[in-house]
């Protein structure tokens, strides 16, 4: 009855609590984990004065958390429910793929890997361009808006490649958006904490409007969920499900942004980071041996 | 796409001073174009129905309400024509074990009715006729329908009567299909809801895929302005409503579902 799918998509069949394999998800997560493992092996042990052992372990934990979160978000049952049955679960996937997994994955990148990136002019140029805050913000906002247009969602969710594109759009645009905040390669001396807070606020503003639109729409906006075989959960009609989706985006996504803004603010207050270092010598083009940093830059080893 | 390619070439790293603002603009335009290209066209609206301001699918010729007497879940006879005379009647043939089409139709109609003004709701009767009398016993069918709206009429009957009623509508009688598993079998049945207006005729049907917004748009119109709502309109009974191009061939047989997919 249930042919194997490689990626979760809407199928129009009744929900059943029966495990389904998604080889595409496993392959994707395995490749990502392999890349992190390879980078970790090449990075070697932390050196004195370069990065503390605690930071080193913290990065490993962040990488593992990011990869595990990604896997849980895409695989059965969350992936299956979100793809074809419940808009609320789809919203959880959005928050995870765009707001939680990217910062964890970026935080998990070892400084040694970033130094190698900084030494490679071609890659560095590409990364510098794509993660320019203005462009990153436009990309993230555009991805958020486009991937919530009903006709786009309904069309993409109906096929495995389309569903894959939707998930990747969230993950990749999330990585691009969070990169300037989490990673100091290339170094952007003028992207000071107040600008970072403004960046976070305006970069995630679209999702507040999308959440409000979902909450206040008088009818279900996505045919995928409205016409899906009913999910066996009493009282959960498509409109309530949609309101749950809006609530998840607003009540989970927005606090995450507020927490991130708070971290930047208090680190800025506490360390005076960036202010004494805005001289011309710091407007690096990327050749400065620097490393990843947590939000606000307090963890920079550069 | 040529213009975007050349723009990206000019802006790529190492090809001179790139402007993030220009690139951001180019990306935004490209993404907007992509989203428009990606978006499927709006569902093909039925022209004949759309011309009259409806979102359903216009039948090539109106269909009379079946002259049938079925049985309610409390065991009383129910003369469909007599009991629904003068009412906007939404008639659907389905079954309680149906995994997708039937519950979605019933849920969407129920949700919309809950939001309509009381005086309009009073003029609408929803009739659900089982095509699976063997499993849809009164003890099972009534509670199932009550989950959506206790006002919905649940009818059953013997197979011959049920088949005759479906044939009167111009649809093939539902047939049993073995699917195995716990459910045993599914019923392949017509997936559209017939909307009978006050003239006792169905001019429009609502196939599977009809959204709540469509019901909310059409139901008040069917009640207030539909055929039979005025003497002038009801005088057209029995004829093609407006002579426009038929949208559904074969008497509006429409989609037939087995209850196993969309």
C-alpha cells in the first residue's frame, strides 16, 4: 500500500501511525554529518590560546544538536505530518529549519575549517557576497514569503522534489541569514551589534506578518491541509490547525529572535565588543585568521 | 533569464566592485519571477458557473432531485423530494468508512454553515446518503455524521434503492472494491455534492477539491439568489439555466473516488 518515498510529501492517503522510511532524508543527514566529521578530523585538537577546550566541546555539541534536530525535523513522523496533514507541524518544521538548525550548524563549524575557507579566495568571495547582510536579509525574507504563498506551497508539497525544494529553501536561506551573525568569516567590522539587532528584527519581520495572516484568515489558505484526509486528532479542523501554525510561528519563532537580539545586546553591553575595533585596520577582506563566533561575537577567537 | 545571467555575471565576486544592493534587488526580482512561474495557475474555474457568480461546476442540464424514499437512522421513511421541498439541498452519496473525500466534504460544509446567518442556515438541508449500508448501520452512521453537524440528515436504504437514486442523478452506482487490510473494502462512489436549489433541480455540483472559501461564497447565493429563489428564476425549471457552454460532460458524473486517494 505505502510505496517507499525518498522525501516526505503530501500523498492524499489516510494517516496511520506506521513508520515509513525516507532514504533521501537519511542520505542528506548522513552527508551533512560526514562533512562535519571530516571537518572535525582535519581541525585536530584545540590549541592553547586559539580556542578553549570548552568552546571546542561546545561547537561539537552544537553540531550534533543541529544535525539531530535536522534529522528529527525531516524524518517520520514530523516530516510526514508536516508535509501532508497538519499545517501546525509544518510550521514547527519551518521554525526548526529556518531559525533553529542553521544557527546550531553554523555554531558547530570549527575555526580551523573557517581559516581554510578564509584562505580560499574564490569561496571567500562567494560567501562574502551571499552573506552580505542586506542580501542575506532579502534572500531570507523572499524565501519566507514565497514559501508561504498558497499556490506555491500547494504545488510544491504535492511532489517529493517540490517538498525537498521547500525544505532546502528554508534551510539554505536560514544558513545565509544566520551566517553574518554567527560566523566571522569574512569579517565585517561595520556590522556592529546595533546593526545586528536591527538586521535580526527586520530580517524576521516577514514571518510575524505571515503568522498573523495565518491566525486571522477566515478560511484555511492551503489546500494541502484543508483537503488532506483528516488527521485523527479530535477537534482539530483545518482552520484551527492553521491557527496553531500561526501560533507556532509567532510564539516560538518570535521569542527565538528576541532571545538572539537579547544575547547580542547584553554581550555588547558587557564586553564593549566592536567599539574599540572599528579602525581602518579591522575592515578585513577576509585574510585575517579568524573563526566562528557565537551571536554577538563573544566567542570569536580571531 | 538571460538578463539575470548577465546581471549575475557582472556582479559576481572578482569581476569588479559588486553592489550588494544591486544584487539584492536582482535576487528579489529573480525570486519573485520564480514564484510566479512556480505557482500553478488558479484552478480552472467553470465558466458557466463563474458567469453566474458561482464557484461550483455547472451541469450541462439541470438534474431533478431523485424521487426516492429512503430511511433515516431512526428508522423512519424519508421522502427526499417531499421533505426537502423549497430548501436548498446539498446531496452527497458517501460512506462513513471513507478515509478522505466524504469527511472532508462534510467537515467543510459544516464549518461554513456554522458561520452563516441563522436564517440562511435554516434554508439549507444537507443530506448524506450512505452507499455502504452493510457497514453504515444507524448506530454507526448517525454518530459519525454528528461529528460534523447533528442537523445533517443521514439516510440509508437497500442497495437497489440506493443504486436507483444514484442513477437518477446520472452517476454510476457506487461499487465495492477490495483493498485488503483492516478496512476490508472501499466504495468507489461519485465525489461531488449536488446542490439542489429551491426549484428542486441541481444546476451546480461541487466536486472534491471545493474549499471552505468556495462554499462560503456560494451557499448564501444559492439560498438568496439561486434558481427558484424568485418566480422568474423558477420558471426556468427543467431547462439549461443560461444556455452557456456545458462544463461537465455526461450529466455531471464528475470524479469517482474509491475513498483511497484524491
